[in-house]
């Protein structure tokens, strides 16, 4: 998956050896003013993780990995503008929140676009690439969760084709007591 998009950036899957860039962009995302609503981890926790954590994280979502795929938008020169990751959830398993998974599906996590690129169509391009990978992997639907107070993210997800499922996901120790599930059927 490698496609040139408007704005002279390329949307592609990460490589396992790009773990330093995975770390850098994640730490930048965790400094966003809405990070407390968007992510279940804090900057301090992430910054304290050893390099081995970032190496495993990148390898598990890189080109060739089957259980997840991290997509990035990159400009010439190598700077990453944004990212998202699609995790595969298998039917009959339990997800990270302790809820049962009814069917094989994708779960989008870690969505981040640098502020100066928001509203440019980049988020939609990242979602299009993530969905292309999900459908090619045989997933039946893709979902994500979003905090009820994160209107900016909800708007971006709706533009990408996602809609509220009506289901809430409990968050023990998270930024609130629950989040909303948004879904897109194949």
C-alpha cells in the first residue's frame, strides 16, 4: 500500500525498523491538548517505556504483520504527518475492555494528525488506507471508540464513514466512565 495523495505526501504501512519514528509520533500525540480524551495512556507513562517496547510495537503492526497494521502519512524528507493503527479482533475472543467480540473485525486505535494538517483531508486518507487493509484482510467491519466530549474526533470519524453503533464501552480508570463505539460495515 503506497499511494501519493494531495499535498505531496505518501500513505503507507510502517516498517519494523521505524520504531524511533513510531515512538516520536506517539509522544507528540500524547502532548495534544485533547490527549486526555483521546488516549488511554499518558505522556509520562509512554515516555518511560524502554526501546524494546517500541520495537515490539512497531514490529507487531508493520508490513507483513497479520494482527495489526499501522498506517502513516509521510512527506518527502521522512517526517510523519499522521497515523492510525488497525488491530484485528477475532470472533469469540474478548477485547481490551473485557467485552466479547462477536465477529472478526478491525479496531482503529492511535489516530493522530499533526495540528497543521488537520482539515486537509489527511485523516480521511489515513482511514481509507486502513480500511483498504482491513477489507483485504477479510474483516467484516471496523470499529473505534471515542470519548463523548471529543467532538473534533467524532467529526473526523463521521467524515471517514463511521457512525455511532449505539453501544457504549466501559472505561475503568480511563478519562471517563465510558466511550462511544463508532462502526463501519464492509
